[in-house]
């Protein structure tokens, strides 16, 4: 995990008693809170609370993938989402990663198919995920349906 | 491998622009 952080982020530790103004500046309500902020000042990850190691690493990978998406680097973002979902299939982040992976195909190549097939793919593995529900509107409607 | 945490948010945000890497801000109540 440390090597992933060092390679993909510029890590900053903010202790509440040492930097209370920074807590107020970013509207942090609770600890621990983890924010990934890109070079334009946009928040690409907001994680509050503790998590098992696998989920925590998946969230870090999500932050890095979201940052690539924000830079419009569709291939890199798609690769990062795929790797996340394949490395951490049981994590909360996995169905969300597949959702965004499909979005990179649309954004990069105007390829609708991954979004159109996303709901059925997620339904099998993650039937109760909110990301499965979010994928439902992309399923093409049958004529007359 | 241990993480070398910085403490200067603005320096990290500025470097994030140049490096195409996001700043990771870890807010904690735990003493250093």
C-alpha cells in the first residue's frame, strides 16, 4: 500500500490539533478522512472512516483512476478501473469501478456497448449494488417496450 | 516501505499540477 501511495500520489498528513484551519478549509467533519485532490483543485476521492486493507487500497486506486478520468486520459483511467475491479472483486469499490470503466469507453471512443451491457454484467456479480441500479438506464429498450 | 508524508497542503497541490498526480490529504486525530 505504501508503494502505491508513493507512486501515485503526493501524500500529506494533516493532524487536527496542528492544522485545524486546514480541517475547516476542506470541510472535514470526522477522522480519518482521506481526500484525493487533483492539480486543478478538484476532489477525486472523499473517504471517511476506517476500512479493511483490501477496501482501503481499492479506494486509493479509485482516487488515482478518477484523477486520470478527470484529466481525460480515458485509456489510463479505464485500465486503472479494470485493474481495481479485478484485484479487489469483493470490495465495495469493484462495481463502481466497472461502472466508470464502461464510461471511459463512451468518453474516449463514443462506444456505447460497454454501458449498454453493464447492468447485466453487474447484476450477476453485484445484484444489490447501487452501481448496478445506476447502470439500468443504459440498457437499450426493446421496440415498443 | 514507509510513506513519506508531507505536511504542506499548498505545496502538494501545487506539485500535483506539475506532476499530474493527485495530492492525497490524510486528515487524522492521531498524534504524529
